[in-house]
């Protein structure tokens, strides 16, 4: 992949300066993304949307919830015995406000520091500041931060600046957490999020992903079965829309705002589920081929059964439309689900979660381009990483094992408003299973989430130009199509192809 012809040091200087300029609001988002692309890196679409934005579903952790989900005795003993040797040490971690990082900040003082004496400074800052601080730290090999949150699209920039956690685990057996169990991490996530050219950059930490969510009361009322195919999904959407539109309930809903990445998320799910891909293996846009046009037609058919305002919504509007009882089902972010049982929701106890329907056709990654993995379960994940320049790597490694442990991962999944878990054991943990009931912080959706991660996880193309493509090309042109500015879907796809191919040209293999 091209890095714009820059040397590594110049590249990092350029990225750091660009991130700082954006954080200080001296340049706009479009210019920031353009400058990153010049350096040969980008952001995943999901991360790009976090620039000045927020997660699809807000997290809220009560004091009672913290009290109800305390640490295990075994974990406390290990922290005292092993971590206590580093009492008085201070470590620093920088992250954007992801659910697991927010939970880590909540737990660190009263659990980790109380048991080890290791002080932990967890900086929760906007994503552009994470990039700036991490880049400056590795460029100068400063060791100001011991741990970084890194978006999956940054692996090429930081792969030489982090310690492979599996190798460190073996080298530091005296610090190893018993039953840390590397095989417990989803192999799909290890490969798709935390690995770059056979090198491991860190440990999977966060994984927003699409699942199917539906109103069980309406399914029962009309004698409908949970759809397991794309054809069945469309039929159920139509049936629900016809039966319930008079009651103010639409068959489905969407996040289709023109010019917003959320529209790209929805489009890719339908594209992938109908056999298409954004890029062909030659690196050229393929969303307008026969399979791609079938996916677009599928999305346009769904739009007819959504609230009219769906074309003005991002994920928050889509989320609220389900919470307020305006839509019967959707395939979207699993993080929505706990909010349906939360305060202010009109569908408490009415929603259920299921696996997404099987794709009508599925293109293999070998037939797609830029490491794209077509699947209906659109994802946007990240890793936690140990800095190669850490001044206190042992203490930081103890914290990293703790925050990624089976114990904390399970509690984080509950306390983090039901955000998807990266460990297989989390989905079987007794505390997580006990939370699978109607109420705030429910994990009733976890079986569907786990299955989707391991069997139907869709990953966007990985190229620096993707930030422009997924934010300023695809959703802009699709928005024009939805508002009637194109004479036909073919014209829209032709316009997208022209712009996308031009944007991707510098990164296409020759």
C-alpha cells in the first residue's frame, strides 16, 4: 500500500501535525482526512464518523451496577501478588470514549490501583487527539504513554511501535495472568482487527457490529417467523409495514442521511448480502456490477417501508425510531439493543435479537479488493496496544492483561451498555448470562452478536482513500439518489464509480 512516498519519520510528523491542526480546528474534517490519505493512512469509516461524533448508543453506568459487578477474589489476589511489586509506578493510556475504555476508567482506581498500588491515568479524548498523541509519542519514542487505543485502519502506521502481546506474554511468564487464554479471543477479530501482515499489533478491545433486532409482539400478532434469508427478510418487512403502518409503525428503519457515513454502513450491508463488494480484486469500484445493483435495489425497496425521516437520520435517529415504537425491525448496530430496555423506551421487553439472515449470495475476500471482507454484519473494531517505548512496560502489561482478562471483559460487557464482547468466554460467563433479562444493561442480544462476529462479520476495504470514499463520495451520491436527483440507480452508480476509482488510484497495486 502506498505511503505517499514519505519516509516513516516524515509520515508520522505529517500525521501528528494534521491531527493537531484538526483538533485545534485550524483545518476542517475534509482537509484532515485528505492529509492523512497523503501520508498513506486513513481511518475506518466507523472511526471517521467518531470525529466530532458519538457512538450509536450512549453508555450509562450506575453506581449500583458497579457495586453489583465487583472483581473476583482470584483476580484481586493476582493483582496484589504480581502487580504489588510495581507499587508507586504510574502508567498512562490514551483512548477515545469506547465502552470498554470508559468502563476501564470507572474500575481502575478502586480495583486495579487499590490492589496493585499502580497509578493509572486513562485519558479519554476525541479520536483525533488519540491519533495526535499516539503519533507524537512514537515519533519521538517518548514513552509518555504506555498503552494506546488504535483503530484497525492505523495498523500500518503503528505496527513497528507496539509490542506483540503474545510474544511479551511468553517472555514475561512471571507476570502472566493465569488462564489468560489467547485462544479465547475470537480468531475472526484477532485477524481482522489486531493483525497486520502476520504481525499482531495488540489485543481486540471493541467491536461494534450489525445484528437483526425485531418486535416479537408484532411477529406473534401476525404469525411471522424470524427471517433467515434475505428474501424472507424483505417479505416480513413488507408484511409488517402493510399491517402496522396505520398504527404508526413502519416495517423497518434506517440511518440514511445524505453525506454521512451511516448511509455507507447501511448500503454496504445490503451490497455484501446480495453478493457484491465495494471493490473488485483489481482495485476498481465494483458496486455497480450486477450483484451491486441487486444490493442497491434491495436497499431502495427497504426505504419504501421506513419512516420518511429515515433519509435524514444517522444511527441516533435510527436508534430512537425503534425505541419510540416507530419501526418493527432493523439490521443495525448491536449496541442499540440495551437501550430498548432502558429508561424512556416505549418498547421495553418487546424487542428480540437474532442472527442476521443468510446472504443471498456472498463474494469471497479473494474476489474483493483492499482486504475487504463481504458479509452482512458490518463492523468497526479497535485494539488496545502496548507501546514499544513504554517506560514501565511491566506495569502496563499487568494492566493490559487485567483490562483484557476474562473477568473484566465479562463485567465490561455488562457495564458498557451491552457493547459486543471480544472474548468467547464472555458470552458464556454466568454474570453475562444472568444479565440476559429485560432491563437496563441487558445482554439478551449477546447470542446473536457472538454468532455474527464469528460467522458473518463484514469488514470495509482498507486503503487510505476509504475515508473520503465512505464519507464524501458514496453517501453524498447515494443521498442524491434518495432525494430524486438522479434519473436512475445506474446513473448514481456510474457517478460513484468515476469518483471512487479516481480516489483509489494512488493505492491500487500496479
